[in-house]
C-alpha cells in the first residue's frame, strides 16, 4: 500500500465514525417514534416531518431565517465601508487587517457575554443614559430580538469584512480611472463600478455570515434569555427538556438541508470552493 | 488621466474609527470593569477582588483544568490526523473526504453536538460506558479536523512537488522524503493549524455541553452557566483572563509564522 493510502486511514476513520455514523443515526431516528420515557421506539413513521408543518414550527424557521437575513444585511452595510477603507489606505494596512482578524482569535463566548454585560438593566449603557438624564428607568435592551440581532452581527462581522476586502484589493485601479475619465462622479463610480466588481466577495461574505446565523444556538440563548427560540434552540430543546429525539432529529436534518442548499447554490454560482 | 477619489474619503476614515471601536470597545470595557471594586457598572476603585474570587472557586478551577487537558489531547490528535490527511489529499485529491470536511465545517454546531450525542448514546448500549472526558475529546477532534486540514493544505500549496521528487531521485524512500523534506517544510502551517485547533477546542461550548459528562465540565460550560444567570464581575474577570490567554496564543503564532525556516528555498 502506498504512503498516501496509509495517511488517509485515520481520516477515513473520522469520516466513517464521527461524520457518517452520527448522520446515519440522526437520519434513522427522524423516522422512528418517540418512546414513552423519551428515547426512540418502532414503528417507522413520517410523523416527525409532518409535524414540522405545524404553524408553530414553521414560525420558528421563518423567525430564524429573518434574523439570519437581517444580520447578514447589517453585516454587509457595516463591513463594506470598512473593507473599502482598509483597501484604500496605504499605511498601517496590516495593522487594520489584524484588528479585523483579532475577534477570530478571541473567544466567541466572551464576545457574546460582553453584550450581556453592556445591555443589562444595570449595564454600562443604561447606567450612562440614566446618569446623563436621558432616561429615568433602565431600557429593556436585553432578552429581545434586537439584542440577538446585535449579537449575531457582532459575532460574524469579520467574516464579511475579509472576503470583501480581498476582492477590493484585487480591483484594477485603471478601471476607476477610466470611469472618472468618462465623466462618472465618485459616487456613481462607487455604485456602478466598485460594488458590482466586488460581488464575489460580497457573495462569499454573505454565505459565511448567513450559514452560522441560521443555525445559531448560543447567541439567541444567551442574549435572548430563552425568550427567543430559533431553530438551534428548538433542536437543543427536543434533545434535552422535551426528550423528543425523533422530532429533534427531523428538525436537525431540515436545518442541515437548508444550510447545504444555501452553500450549494453559492458554489454553483461562484464555481469555486471557499477559503 | 483623472484619479478616482473615494467619495468622502475623510468621512470614511471617521467611519473606520467608529467601526473598530464597535469591534473592540465591548471587550475593552469588560476588561476595565473586571478591575472595578464595585459590583455595579459605576467605577469605584481599582481592585483584584474578582480575580481572587476566581482562584477560590473550585468549579472554575476544575473547568479550566478539564478544558486544558481536553484541548491539548484533542489538538494533538486532530493535528496528527489532519496533517497526514492534508498531505494525502495534496498527493491526490479525494472528493469524498474534502466534501465531508467542508460539510462538517458548515454543519450548525448544535446539530454536530446532538448527532454525536446520539452516536455515543447508541454505542453505549453495547459498550456499557458513559459520557466523560473521552467523548468530549472525540467530539473536539471531530469538529477541529477540518480547520487543521485547511490550514495545512494552504501551506502545502506553497511547496513545490519537485522538492519531494528530487529527494526520491536522490535515493530517499517515500517515507524518508516525507519525514526529512516535507515535514520540515510544513512546520509553520502545522503550528498555525495546531494553535487554531487549540483555540476552537478551548472556546467551544455548544458541542461540548451536549457530549460532556458530570466529570468533564469545561471552563466554557462553567462560564456559560454563570452568564446565563446574568452578568457579574467574576465573569468579567474570567473573560479578561481568557482574552489575555488567547492574546498570548496570537503572539506565539505570529512569531512562528513570521520565522520561516528556509521558506523561500522551498517555493517554486
């Protein structure tokens, strides 16, 4: 056997035992019935999938999709000017890139907690607002959709900046000179030359933000305080408190299918692999 | 020839300041208030009382110890498996393995967590085992492998295949060429991959919380349980320590990747 084949053995083991096997188990659980005390039982049934069409669960999927789309859009609006700024500076470019990268290396948990600290009733923002006299009682900033949206945007913003920056950096400056020579005003050149040419970066950024936001569990749980139930929380709930493993498996598989579909559509359009 | 001027260039600079403030001020305020003697968000005076509280909390110390053990073992395993895998894929690609790795990367964490939990529960029926440190380690290897393969593969793309061929032309076996030529060339990539695996392992809460047993509570799990009850100065202090720990890792990784032994010689 060649060296290459030996080297792939542990990876095949990973693929079979820690990737394919869990998937197969979830797939079979999703077609089984719920046991009386939790767990799973025969007979085989479609019931977990038909239950997904309950307006309650469709609503949770819709809520997740809207929050994920909103977070993606906000990230795009916030990240584009920042990426433009970094690509246009000549000095300290490396430093700015490092500043964007830094959150990758800091704990996601800690960064989410930071907003819990800032937004709570006795947090910095409410304390400051009351000290200045703008408000007299604490604003309910935490445990709502806005807090979750903010947490998602904050958590995944770097994923949007870097791919947009990468395309802006490769942009041919002579195209912009041509636009200016032909009489385009700076704003027109920005929206009709720079933005369209950075579309690959924008698409990559959007997919990198949308996918983790759609399946988010930690952010809605911590900043939504259990009041905001997204698909990720629904899955967790079915496997812990509700003890309905078949339904939890079905929800997981539908979530996986949605994520794969988003990725597949992106890859078909872009024709290249991420990273 | 006219030059294109970015519209409102100076305003863009102001925006950038606000952008970086948004990105970094939350953690900075957190760190500052961890030194505040008052429990409330009003500055009282400098104090290390919350740091002392951390070191007298047995749960936190046990969590930190468990996290360290888990991170070190799972990083060693995933770096080994991932490096071998990246090398094998560099020799000849495998769509199945690459596809599975990318899919594991985009799978929502909670789905990875519950599917591994289901796998462990299912296999325990015959093995008579229960959740513990080793299930957490297996789970961490499962999700960090893709990161290792991607980082090492990126390094492999800068290495010329002629190098290995030359070694074998000069009489080295395939194994000798790998150990004496390829591995040294890959060291910066392997170290970067290991540090990445270490940080994702040390930071993970969602997957760990699903597969951990009673004896394997990690630092993020203890942290999360405390944060779920609301913010507190003790959590601020832990946050500052975790951030500082990760900061040291970045500096180490920067040092290693900038000091590249004979890097230019190896390029095409």
